[in-house]
């Protein structure tokens, strides 16, 4: 009996290891798309190039996850219907988003709040036939959206929330969360070793590292750090690896948009200069907006592996993701055996030959 029990334990461990190490079917990295579009827009994209799609967003109503209108319900139903085109597609619901988690600190501070939330998640996943939940609380324990409550205890309460979700949903449902890709979040918001025992993977928001609050230009989604900018995708990944988090639970974030800054002097082609934030620019508009005829010059930072544009005449600086940078991120995910790559968000891409296609080309070897 002892020998049989020992063999059973070994087989169980092998099965668990194989399950944990498998990125997706055929052991390819996951391609995880946040989706903030309407019911029909998804039909214009090639969902065969996506492994997971996350509906963005549900919110809290009382202590429960709530899908707030009929349009959102139709959207989720059509995302699930895409499984007829891609049977391996995983559809996930989400909570929050920037500005969408006002009551999270309060609700998740109590056992009752966490219990009722977990129950509502299970009910919605069963209703929609969806595979999981993504928590986008921006941010536990540190300041996020202006005016939203936060407190040090959020860090432990977040662990308790994920643990409660795992207990309620069982081992087969997916549980992920969106994590800030910057040092303050990484060090202060999450009990990493405890949380990752229950989470399926973490979506690292390694974008907006230069953002609407920035007063100095920089790369908003660089792959590597430089002397002038510490925050980067690799910086976040290496921090979590140093904390003992396995690479096959880490997802590198990419951006299907850029950020535009004004009043940027023509020094260093506008990079790392004082600025004023102007606007947000979806990637589908890059080709028609950031043109030479309109005064823009393209630059590549080979240390950060990040592109940007500068218009000297208008003193405008634009930090972006492009096909080159996103291909390098995809190779990074493969080389470092990450769970995958994710991006915000699908409807900002071109319907054809956009950034999603670049990710697919690298993964498929095209």
C-alpha cells in the first residue's frame, strides 16, 4: 500500500506539473485579449488567433458582480458564441477597470462581501457558460483612481478574496487579475506567493508606465529598462521571478494604443523631456495620423526596445507599441516560458494586419 500510495502521489504531481507548465494547447503561449467593444465588433476579428478573451467590465452592485445592461449581456453572449469558430477559446468576465472599482476596498474587507461576490461570480459564469474571472482592481493598498478608497489591509484582503473565489469556483475555472506593472504596485499591493497559489495567472499591465499623469515623456510600454526609465515589462517580470513566482503564471502586457504629449521641446527628439499629456490614440489610427506628411518622425530606442514619434513643428511626442516592439514582446514571452502575452484592448486594433496579426505571426513561426 505504501508503494502504491507513493506512486499515486508521484503521478498526481506529474499531472499537476504538466498542467501548470502547459501554456495553452500545443504548449504555445496564451494570447489574451481584453475586449471593451460592443456585441458585434468581435465578429470582425480573427478569434482563432486568440486563446482567452476578457469582457471588460462588470462592476459591483452591493457585494455582487453585476453586468449592468442588455448590451453588455449581448456582448458576453457573442463572445461565448465565438467558440464555434475557435473551440479552444476561453471567455472570462472581469471586475473593475480604471475608475471601475470604487467600492472594492470596502466590499472586500469583509468575509460577507467576499463570500457574496464569489457566489455572484459563480452564478454569472454558469449563466454565460464562461471559463473564468479577471479582477481589475486598480489598486489594492495604494492610490489608484482619484478619490477611490484604499488602505493597507487591502493587500491581505485581496489574498482572502482570491482564495475565496478559488474555493467557490473549484479547480477548473480560471482566476486571473490585472496587476500594475510598476514598482509601487509590485512591492505594496499583493502578497505574491500567497495569491499565486490560488490564481491561474496574472496579467501584468506593463503599459501606461508613462501616462496621463506624467510630466516627463518616456515610453509607456517598454520591454526593457534604461538608465532614464526603470519601469518596463522585463523589470516587472524579473521582480516576480525573484519573488519565486513561476514564469508559467506570468503574462506580459502589451498596448494597442499610444499616448500623445504636447509642449515637448526638441531635445533628444522629445524623449525624457517635460510635457503635458494631450490624448490617447488607438493603434488603428497610427498609420493615418503619425505620418511624415504631418510632420512626424519615427524613432526606435534600442535599449528599451520601444518606438516613439516626435513632431518638431508642433512639439508633439507620441509613445506607442508597434509591430516590431510587439513581436519582440511575443518572443520574450516564448523565450522566458511565460504563460503568454495580453493586451489592452482588441477593438483598438485594425481588423486586418494589425498588432494581433504580429503576435500570431511570431507564435506560428510565419
